[in-house]
C-alpha cells in the first residue's frame, strides 16, 4: 500500500510532494513514485536558480527508468539535499523524509493547482 501523508500537497502528474513552510517549501517524490521507479541510482540535483512552472527541475535515474521532473510552480531553488548525491536510495527507504530541493514559492496560483492527500489517494488507486 502506498503511504500518503495528510499534511502535504501533491503534484499528481509528476508524483511530487510539497511541504509548505510559509513562503518556502520542500519538494520530493512520493512513496507511489519511488515504488514505481524501484531502486534509485542517481539524482541530478539543480543549481540555485529561478524557474518557471514547467522548467526542468531535476532528474532521477532508477533501475527501471529515468525521469525528468519539472517545476510544479514558479520557484527559486534555495537549497538541495546534498546527502542524496551519495545516497539516492534514501528516497526509496524514506521518501517523505528525503526532500530533494528547498524552494521559495514565487507563484501562489501554481500552488493552488496542487492537490491534498485525499484527492491524491483517489488519483493513484
């Protein structure tokens, strides 16, 4: 069974989770995504930069496939989880503790397009 945390927002198309902290947020991939990708081998972390919704954010290489992920809303990359450079498999074992990027939210409208836990659960059934 896929674990979905109630206090997060979700991008259901890319299977990203978003944990808001005021005007900032942490982003990672969901439990559902990591199970479908299987063993993560490498995460290409972004550089600090400003991105518009739909711009390339980061990529993941797994035993099953490679996947590029896009900015789910306009944002500024503030920090990356460098621990994942050497240990990308942490996302498999702890997907909701292993954030990938910390961002500043630049577009509240884009955040409004994310869904809550209940809707995400329905979409991944």
